[in-house]
């Protein structure tokens, strides 16, 4: 049985997330984002946002999620660059946009990780909405949060991972 590489929440992953977010936001919205310093921890964490995209990170010996949390104001500010200034930014448009940008960012991260041999599988994003909602990830592993600033507004990328029981066994 082939052993999978062990994904670490480290500076390399943070750098790959920063590059993925920067490229996706620049290419899609023409927006310049500034990453902040990542933080790591374990256990339950609550993220606050109005529109959040969540996508599973799956590998034979790893399960996790990548989550992007945005405020509605952030989406309202950047969507006109794609849709036009005369388009009213609705809740539905913001939800669709967050789903798409989550998929794009995960695609960039997945490509970078797979180049390193991680063999992550494609996930399907889900979007959670509600003004000031909290997302609590109940998992058995560790997390990394990378903050980003766009026109003075904060949005976050959260990565949570835990090993599957098979990864705890030696082969």
C-alpha cells in the first residue's frame, strides 16, 4: 500500500494559499489583496462572515476543509468590476460569486499541493450565508487561518485538517 505524504499546516502551505488567493482575486476581479500573518491552532474555531464558501480536501489518509469567509460588503465592493457598475449586487449574486471564487482558490491550492505529490481529490463547494453567521468546524485536527485585506476589509481563509484512522497505522 502506497503511503500518502503528510500535509502540514506550515509556512509553505500558507504561501501556496496566499498565492492562490492573490492570483484568483487579481485575475477575476482585478483586485489587489494583501495577506496577513497566518495563525495555527487546534480544536474548535468560529469564523465570522456573511457569505462563506467551504470545500472538502480529501486524500486517502487525510480529510479537511478549506473555507473562505467574506462580508457582504466585500462582495458588494468587488463584484461590479466583473458584472458592471450598473448591476445591483444581490444576495444571490454574492453567494454565486463566493462559490466560484472558493472553487478557483481551491483549484490553485490543489494544483500546488498535487505538484508536491499530495494527490488531493476535487471537491464540490458549498456556500453558507447569513449576516454575521458563525462557522464552527468540529474536527479532530489542526487548523490554519490566513487573513487577507481587500480595500481595508478583512476576509479569511481557514484550512482544517485531520488524519484518517488509516494514517495513524504503520505499514
